[in-house]
C-alpha cells in the first residue's frame, strides 16, 4: 500500500472512529492478536502520522488499559501451567506483548517529537 492509500485509509478510519463503540465490540477477555484488541491496536500502529493521529494514540491508550485490566489475566494466573498453545504470536500471549510493546514505543517516540 503506498503512502497516499495509507493516508486515505487513515483519514477514513479516523472519521469513523468512535472509541466507546469500538471498545464495546470486544468482550473483556478478547485481547489476542488474531481476533482481539491487540490486533486492532497493532493495526493502528501501521498508519502514518497525520493531523488525526492523536485520536489513534488516544484509542491505543484506551486499548492498552482494557488489555491490562482484562479478566483474561486472572485466568492466566489461576492456571498452574501454561499450555504451549497459549504462547503463540497470533493466538497467545506473545502477540499481546508485541502489540503493547510496539504501541508503547511509538507513543514514546511521538511524545518526544512534540517536546
């Protein structure tokens, strides 16, 4: 996808973003990369910075908070042994971690440019 296509997609996404509605579409435990909040958060990191980029940052912050306080983590703590299927990139904890790390590093970079 070229830069013009990315800007058009970012503009369309920005205009249709309704944070509360988006977050309500994902049940509390639906945080994995392949079909959850981590996937949406990762997609947001792929768009170039635009005038509307602050809305993506706000949504990413809200997603990070919802992931952090998800009941999913209570279930992980209750299990004595993690199955190897729970560690994968798309369907496990590695994907959630990658999404959080990518998003947080981009937010830090973006905020340092504002100073």
